[in-house]
C-alpha cells in the first residue's frame, strides 16, 4: 500500500522512472514523488495521465519532449527558480536514457537547483539481464541512426569493442540493421 504524499518536497527536479509495460512496476517512492510535486514534465501527457489515473494521482502535466524542449526549458527553469517542484518522466523507463531531458538537467545543475534521480526500470538493463550475454562489461549504444550510411559508420566505430553491446533499433529497420551488423561486426552472438 502506498504511503501518503510527501508533505513538503525540497524544491527542485526529480527524475522519476516509469514502468515498462506493466503499470504496477513502479516504486512506492516514485508514486509518492509523483503525487507530491507541483508539476510533472512528460513526453506524452496521454501516456503519463493513464499511469497516474491507474494509481489515483492527480497532477498538473506539461509536455516536455525533443520537439518542444527549447521553448519549454525557460518556463520550467523559471518555475524551479521560484521554488517549485517538478518530476521529469518519460513514456517508459528511466528518463534521459534514449529520451530527451539532458539539456534540462544541465540547466538545473548549472543553476544550482536541487536534483534527485530515483532508481527504476530501464529497457537496456532488462534486455541485458535476459539476454544470456556477459553482463560483467557492457556498452550502451542507444538508437542507431536511421539512414544506412550513418548506421554503417557507427557500426564501424564500435566493431573493435570486445564487450556486450546494447543497441536499440526500430522494428521497421531491424532486418536491414541485422544485415549490416553481420557484415560489419562479423560472427558475434546476438540476442
């Protein structure tokens, strides 16, 4: 059972991971923060609203994503400077991992505003732990470029790295990307 909202959070930005798939995969602390902040900055207000409604949380949502970040950052920073509390969430998983947000975090840090990051789900780590590949050393590559030439360049850059590589790819481009990987990375185990 979730405890009551925190009566007075320290003003600042709270990076709050959200579930990947199952809405119950959220920590009690994340629920408490989300129910206590003044506003929640999120990629898609519809997705975040569904999560909040599922857990009985009413909150003020503002969109913050790669397409509006430049215009939204000054407004968010002004509110943070005046002592408000914000949560930053992504649609699924830990914000800033292949998601927008790092420019806001840079502004918060350079302004000396309080910043907190909660632990939580990460698609990259979930995939790694289920892969059966070595987990003692790994490198997160993120999304490969969509265009073939740029993708090939990145694969050429990483081909000598002798560790487990974690790469995100769109299902639409997966077949072509696997072909490029075999051609460039050679005979490597892939999951």
